[in-house]
């Protein structure tokens, strides 16, 4: 491999173009080509970047890595095809439409450890999340007692999306798999894995064959409780995560996004008084004005390639376990499980990376 990592982007829509912007800021990458079905034929842009219609054409080029921003039904196969062509892979969430597909990728990667695979759970790279991690890990405010989360928008489709997200055959799931997967990844980041789950899954409002609301209550083996509402009927868009500790609370509100519809990204720290159960209000509030998560995430990808190391953020193990939690929530609602023939996620287990 030369000084720069030669990379391509499969899927050149909104997210693919955002990744392109981050590549331009990163000295480690050299973007060689992109692909998208919107191109009527193959060609070359004025800046020298090649463009193609199909991702398999990218895999025949002299590239070291590929970023996959394809629809959910194609993502897992494109990831596996790329790995089999000895390309390092960065794949956007969700990893696919079925847990079984991710399990297949996991097994392949275990036998081909030189290849690097990272999944795009970029909320972990937001500054508010990083600050919350520092507060919790400091143990200054004790252990986590419980967490509450709401992540919602006003439709399954937003202004810059196509309607494939409303079709189960292509999307694999609705609001939980599309957006709620981010908040589940964060809950796992703070609390670990949940072994008890109760849920209600509904598509009563938008009437698509994917969910528009999910309500779940979960518990870890260590006794941490968490609740989540993932919603496509949240008229004012909302991101909220409350982490209640033994001696205080961390409250995350709003998230900087491309749509700019979730409000200001803030973190609030409330500290419990020593002698009673009252709290000092707003002892610390921090606001964030710039979203650096996309750039930081791509820096992590280049780092694991160039320095031949592993990363817990976005690893195949983390992606698998978060994806498994999504399907455990689907599966725990007996009516939803029966209606859409949800496979038991507990059939699949992995050895977690240390």
C-alpha cells in the first residue's frame, strides 16, 4: 500500500457525498471512484474521479478500501464481496436486513483478520457523547442506575430520502433499524448488553410494512434498566438521552445533524447533594456548535488500516451485538414476531472482541 489509502464510495447519495467531504479533509485517503445507479453510464468527473453504475465495478479497480452507502438489502452482500476482493470496508448502518447476514460476515472476518471492517455508528463520535463517556467513566458520580432515551422524527422518510425505507423487502425494518439503532448502540456503549427485554412494536399510523413506533424496556445482568421510544410520529424531531447515576444525572439533548432539525446539541450535568435527595440544578451545561463526528469517524477508519490495529467503535462485534438488540426487541413483541416471521436472534452468538 502506498502513502495514501486508495478508496472508493459505493452509493453516491446524501450520505456518500458527506463521506466524500470527510475524505477531502483527510490526508490519508485518495478517492479514486464512486458508483451509483443514478449514473446512466460510466465516466470520469472533471476532477479525475471515476464514476460507475454498480459497486462490483469498483471492486475491479486498484483500490485499498471501499465505503458502502448502499440500501440495506445490498449492504451485507456488498460488504462480503468487498472483503473477498481483499478490500478494507467501511459500511454505513444498519449492517443489513437480517442478523444472519451479519453473522456470515463475522465468520468470514474471523478467518481473514488482516482485513479491516468498520461500521458507521457515528453518534459515538459526537462531542456530547464523548463528554458523557468521560463523566460516566470517571466514576465521580457513581454507577449507572437507569437510562431513558427518545429518538424520533416525523416520518420514516425525510426530505432527502427515497421511499425504499418504507419497504420491508429493501429496508428490513423501520424507524428502529433506520434511526433507533443509533440510540441502542449508545445504550450498549454505556450499560453493556441487555438480557431482558419487553417491547411493543407498531405500524398503526403510517401503515407501512415496517414499524413507525417502538417502545422497549430492557435490563442488563448487572441490574441497569433502560427504556427507549424510537418514533416516526415525533412531530418536533427529538434526541434525548438521560443517564441517571448514583450521585447525579447526565442529560443529553439534541444532536447536530445534516437536517438541523433535532435542536442544539447540549449536555447537562446535575449533581446530587450530599445529605438529601435534592439536586443542584444545571451545575454544568455545555453546548456544541460543530458536528465533527463524520471526520473523526473516518480518521478512526484510516487509523485502523494504516496502523493495522482493531477498533472497538464500529467493530464487527459491536455492530453484530447492536443489530442483535434491534432484532431481540422485534422478537420480544409476540404479535410482531408472528406477523413478520422474525427469526429468534438468540440462535446466533459470537465471541466478543477483547
